């Protein structure tokens, strides 16, 4: 039996799981927090000294957690940029998170290349504020001296892998991480250095993109380090999703991703054409409003938490007595309505009750995500079951409505550290390939996530009527905004 470890360096913490390389059984776990607040206060920082990630990793791995481990996989937060100088030192703190400083830079880049379609054709996505390519444009405009000194660009998981290997001359990344940068194309499997130059003002050294089962290297102690990947790709790999599967993630915003055989070029910019951690593709559609819709409704109705909102919503019936909430509370990306606001339609005297508004909030959130699913389906992505992630997935009002509104089986996995598990699975794959026991085309067949399975059943027709009610209001309010 081999032993492998997977670590996930998220914005908030480092989690490590130590697993049996053959079965995926979790043997040990470690945890340590990251700094959550900037020195001036105001929430999670947009700039972080990457040494904090190493300190957190060391703390999480304390107490002999990695004893007997033969290989490590690394996943980390998406959209981070670690700019290095020619000596390998950080030019400035890493730029991380949903960095809203770069919104103007994103619009500048879209115009500079000739519009959204040009970007979709070039790299499979249209620049958003959080993406690395957009952060580079912000850096060039606002910190020109730091931009000029930047000679190497890494992401968080690239930097951690490089540090674990002792900072070798060779620097690597994987397809999944590269595909989110805005300067690597999943369709051509190649970098677009001209887009780096367009954003930063000059060309730099970019990490070598290695295969999903490749090793990034071996430490002096003989510990194999696998390619690493982004947090999204690692979580998908840890869940064990495959063709026919989609993942709907319920955070403050929402995302829908699915495994597909080829990259999708979407001229509207609604689809981001990511690569996954197995050699396949992982198109993603994002909504700005998911759980923030529920929290807003809870505040409006004066209920204390989402559990209470769910309990209230369950007193209503499908369709919320005709109430429809378009949950575009902070603008929206799917459909692309950045400056719009939410809409509450169908107000009648009999519908003006707290339970109906509570149910409309849940149905509006889920219908918005169903719109995102339809964007993928319209492009030929097969969706036969949906994995529903996030704490809100446990709410009875979500579980009661989701299968019928999504029109398919819904799987609610038991909460687990899926990104860390996916990283460990990648480490087991690279270890097996290096030992000649695994095929580089076939990952280890670990047991899938323990999950609750929900079927649409007899509620399917009712759910589709609710969905049509939502679509009708959307079309009346924003005609043609969502072309799928």
C-alpha cells in the first residue's frame, strides 16, 4: 500500500489529507488558517505575502502528519498571480481573490484585443476582473516599477510546488491552472505570450505546462510532487465527476461546470473554457447571485438565518403563489446584465406573504443556475446528473426544488475536503505512473463521494412550469438577454 497526501491552499486555510493511494481512504488530516484580514481591516486582503501559505502549510503538516508519504499533490486558490523577478524573488505580494481593483483593466483589455469575441477565440474566455491577465494590466497601469521588474509569472499552486521542490530552475504548471489565466488556450494547448505583453507591457517567463499524470519533480528526500492544479479542478477530480456530470456550487455567487470532451468557444463570454485535471475539459458558467439572494431575502423578512428562511419557504408551494424573483441583486453575468437590478414580479394580495417571498428567493436562485446549466446544454454538453455543493445544498428548500428545476437527478455529496482529496488522487496517479503500475491516461479508480441522491420524480412537470414562469418574467424584463 502506498501513502499519498493532497494539500489545498484556499484563500482561508490550508487543508491536508493523507490517503491510501489505491483506495483513496483518508488516513489522516491536517488544518491551519490563513490570514483573513488586511492590516487595515476591511476583510480578506487582495494582496498576500506567499510566505504565509508556506507557514500555514508547515503548521497544517505538523505532528508527523506526512510520515510515510511517498507523493504530494497541490491545489490552490484560482486567479492568483505571484510575480517574480529574474532571481526568483517576489516583486510584490501575490495578487489574489476576487480583486475588484481590476474591473477597469478588464474592460481595457477587452477593447485592446478587439472585443469579447476576439478573446473567446484566442483563449476561450473573456477577461474578468479576477483573472491573472487582468491583474497584469492593473499592475502595469498602477505599479509600473513592479511590472517592469516582473520576469516570471506563477500562480499559487505553481509557486507552492516550486517551493516544495527547492526552487529548481524548471517551473511547471498544469493544464487546469493555465486555462484560467487568460493567456493560455485549452483549444490549442499553448500560451499566448502576446496577450501577456498586451497586459503587462513586456514578455516574461511562463511555467511549463505538464500533463495530468506527470510529476513536477522529486524533492531531495525522494518525495514525488505531482503537477498540481487549481482548486476548482482538484475539487472536480476529488468528487470523481465524469462525462454527463455537472457541478453546481452554491456560494455567495454561483457556478456551474461540467466535464466535456472538447473546449468550448463562447462568443458571448458566458462560458469560461477551463481544462480539467484529467486531460478533459471543464467549461464553467458563473452567476453573480446565489446564496447572497437567500441572505438578502432573510434580512428583508427578518429571519435570523438560512435554516429559518428554508423552513419558512417550505410553508409555501411550488411557484410561490405566482411570485417570481429575478435575483440579479448585484448585476449578473448569466445573462450578461452587469448594471441591472433584481425584479420581483407577480405581486397580488394573496401572494404578499412571507412564506411566498421566501420560496421565490429559493426558486429564483435555482432558476438562475438552471439558466447557467442551459447555456452548457445548448452548446452540446451532456448533463445527466448534477452535483450540488455548498452549505446551502443541505437546506430542505433547496433539496425540495432543485431536481425538478434542473430537470435531472441531483446528488448532494457529504461535506468533505474534495480539493485536497483531488490533489491526493493526482499524487497517487503520478506515483503509480512513475512506478509503472498506472496508465498515464487512466487515473486511479478511487471510491466516489458519499452522497444523498435526489430524483425529480413526479414533481418534474411542476418544476418545469415554475421554470417557465421564471423564464417568462426574464424575457419580459430583459428581452433576448440570454441566448442559448
